[in-house]
C-alpha cells in the first residue's frame, strides 16, 4: 500500500512540477500530491537565505518572518534539524520536516492537516522519500530561477547598451534605463537621479515620485571618488553615476524589508557601469548631432533642426503674409507598448508611424521628431481649416495601420496597432515669439490626450 501511494505521489510531483511556473504553483503542486495521503489544510516552506542568514518564506522571500508564536516554532524546529538531524517534528495536526541538499539542511516544511496525524501512520514510513522529492523540486526551481536571473541580467545590460543605437536624448533615455533596472531588480524600489549642473542638489528623473526625503541627503555625500554607498543598515544602495570622472547622477535601490544582497550589489554595479557608458555615448552623440539635421530613427528633422526651420517658416509667413500651421502629435499609450513588448518593438512603432504619416504629407511640409514619441509638422501656406483636414487624415492613417512585429518573436502576437492624439494651431503674426506656434499646438495636444485620445483638437486664436 505504501509503495503504491509513494508511486502516485512521485508521479503527481513530476507531472505538477512540469506545469509549475513559479513558487506558488509549486506549493500548490505539493499540496495536491500530499493529498494522496491525507487532507491538507495548508503548506508553507521556509528556506534559509544565503545572504542574510534568515529564514524566508519560499513564496514571499522579500518578507521577513513576523515575530509571533508560529514563526518562533518554525525557527526552533529548523535549528533542531540543523543540530539533531531529526526526521520530523509534530504538534497535533501540524508536521514539520526539513528541506535538504547533499545532506545539508537548507529549509523547513510546515504542513498543516485537517486532523491530527498519528505516529504509527504509514506516511511516516515513507517520509524520508517524500522529503527527498520535495527538497529536489524546491532546489531545482531555485537553480532555474538563478539561471533565469543571470540571463535577465545580461539581457538588461545588453538592452541598456543598445539604447543609443536609436535614441540619444537623455530625458528619454534615463527613464528607459530606470524601467529596465526596475524590471530586473523587481524586489527593490529603483530611483534614478541627475545632479543639477549649477547646484549640488539632485533631481529625480525616474519614477515620478520619491517619498523618502532622506535619500536626497544621502546623495549629497557623493563625490568624485565615491563608490557604492550603503545606507539604512544595508537596505539602501546608492550607485553613483560618473561622467568625465565627475558625479553626474545616481541609481538608488531600496528594500524596506531586508538588506540588499552581495549578488544584487554586483549586478547593480555592473548595470551602473553600462548606464554610465550609455550616458557618455548619448552626450557625445548630442555634441555631434548639434551639427546634424536628421533624427537617426525616423529620418525626420531632429529637434535642433526643427527650431531652425521654425524661425525660417514663421519669418517667411510673416514677410509674405501667408498662413502657416503646426500639427503636434503624440503616440497614445506608447509607454505601454514598451512595457509590454520591449523597446525594440517601441522603436519599430516609432519608425512605422513616422513612415505612415510622411506618406500623407506634401513635399513642402516639414516633419520633425520633437522627442520621444512626439512628432511635429510645419505646414507652410496652409490655413487652420486645411491643417485640420490634414491632421484628421494623419490620425486616421495611423489608426488603420497594422504594424508587423513578427521578427521580434513575441508569443502569439504578429501585429499591433496604435493611435495618435493631435493638436493643431495657426501662426498668429502678432506673436513676437515664433515658439508660440508650437506651444499652442502642444497645449491642445494635451487636451486631446486628457479628453479621450485618438482625436484632433484645434487651438482657437
């Protein structure tokens, strides 16, 4: 009877392990397999963390055990297993037994049953084999996670290095770096700061808010010789970004519950080095592109060239008493595209949208990439009614366009669609500042995005 139950248990474990995608589903697999022997109320596994030397919940390793009677029992029995090498401990309907690898105790299982288990139950005869099975599956999953983390780390470093292939504006690049680091170091709060050029204080670049004001005072400690700075009893790591051997900014990682591990520090230091290199390349590109005219990704005018053409076209419109309009557009929910499919697909979307729009413009129209996912178009000799028709045509063309992303191997996704929001304005010759033309378009673009997106809003002079 015991042999058949053990066979059924092992079969269930192997079958369910193959389907288990994460730690929680693995625990559910254990509970289902143990149900062959008795009714399981609950099952928890606690594993010794190799960095903090604390017992951690297998499913929620970011949380320290609460100080209560239950956790004290878990710690006590774990220590017993370390010293006495006993097979199990039992309290009425609760059973504890160790997790081990190569005869080394690494954790403990807490099994809560719906009724008390007797010492002479057949289950105890095969418990050593069950312990071995559960230990093997737990450690195998941990090893797989370690490999996945290493793979994800190298992907993150590669992706940060590749950003400057298509982007060079730091206001756009740095939030992308923040998102990439946050996706990899998911158990910590991640912040990116830049140092104000004229002052000592640091400005938060990513995310939008930092609730811990102490971080700003810690950042003031950074100097040209600074290495990684650990604060809050090791729960916060400050990784200075140095450019031209001077403090340029910082990456900050913060875990409210536990210390940042040595391995995480190693990962973040390597990521910091790559981020520094990316920032330096971007700054070099910006210096070179001051003399260039085209955006590398879309082939449109870059922002520097746009500003030059804006002065020329407004001056010409005023001198010749000709109408001039501006269309400003923004891809809706573009951040979601990057978050869902990755930044390579995001770049594909930018190029495709730019190409789709350009087909709808005249040779005399002036397209520019204003920054990020924003495009701006100057339409000489065009009044506001005509420009509104053009804007609606652009919006419709982008909405209908199917963007092929097969080459990026996204599971079950071959094509996607996006929409754009548009603001339209006409040059008012009474305006002394030519920038007013696109500022007015920008203001109604904001209205379009705030009132539903995928629409055209016209500025009323």
